[in-house]
């Protein structure tokens, strides 16, 4: 992860899913580089622990936690209002709330509630957060949004199921439409599509696979390994930064070469 620069000095970032494995690391990356960080998640204890750790990263770090279900439009609007009142902005939004959320992989085992949960958090939650942050970014004269898709939304995944694939593919369409619509406000919208990342949740899913299936996952990755968390964090920071000032509407595939779009 990058050192203690001021790449995001004077900017406020909202990280949804910010107390999860990747979200925590992303929030820490922004804090280390000068951003004020709003950590939004559903687990109050994890949110509090994340905020405490962020404020230890550097003496001047500012962070605040918010317990929010991104499927709740009222709660999401309140989140953005409170962040604006406390810190200004938000200038940056990273929509990491999502995942397969413990739902079954195989279609025969998927219930309607599983579909509602996965689509609700990944798609509706992303849309509501982008909608709620819009007026504040317009007032600020621009901003950057990084949505989170997945290799599972780009090609079939051996780990996740149909609801997840549908949700992550939808996030890509949402990203492109938002980039088209919001460019006139100097708001950039891009997506990242990670491959397999061994967070605690995914590690359990991989462990449940038989040895041959696990090996086949590694064999399909040209770099022959799974990523370190920092290798997912840095592309997100790049897309949110001024270094990507003329990039919008793209999906950045970060998967070790497993998926190579033509």
C-alpha cells in the first residue's frame, strides 16, 4: 500500500462495506493518503473497530463510522447528509457493500430471498448510494465514484452463483450509464472487477471446494496466485485519484490475467 502522501488531502470519501475485508483495507488506504473517511457498514462493532484503527494510521487522520443498510434509501440519504455536515463533500464514493452474502452457489439451492438479498445489496445499494451522493458532488464541482463488480460478473465463476453473477454484471451497466449521465458535472464513474480475493468469507468458500477444484482455480490464473489485498486497494485508489482524471466509464479488471477481455 502507498505511504503517507497527501494524494487525497482535503477530500472526504464514503466507503460502503468499509468494515469488511477489502473495505477495511480500502478505507485504510485513503486514510493513509490524507482523506477524511466515512466508514459505512451494517456491523456496528466492526465499524467502530475500523474507525479506531484508521485514526491510528496517521496523527491527522479523520474518520467516522456509520451503521447503514445500503438498501434503505432514507438511511443512505441521511448518511450523505451527515457526512456533508461533518466534513464537507463527499468528494469520493467507493461502493464496496456487496458480495454473495452467504447465499448458495448452485441454482437448485437458491431461494427467492437469496436473490432479493444479493441483488438488493449489490445493485440497489450501489444505485441508491450513487443517487444520494450526487447533489453533494455537484455542489463540490465534481467527484469520483468507484463501483465494485467482479470477475464473476464478467465470466462464469467456480465459487459464486447466478444471483451474484447477475448482480455484478448489472453493476457494470449501471457504471457505464452513470458515467455517461454524470460526466457533465465533472463526476467520473468507473468500476473495478477483482478476481478471487481471500477475505475471510471467500476463504471459507474456497476451503469447501475439493482439492482438484481449488487447484483448477489457480491453474486458470496466468500469474498462478491469488492477490494480496494491497493489489486490489491500489487500483481503487488510482481510479479515485487525479491520476485518472480523464478516465470514466471503464471497468478495470484486476484478476491476475484470468479474464482477458478482447
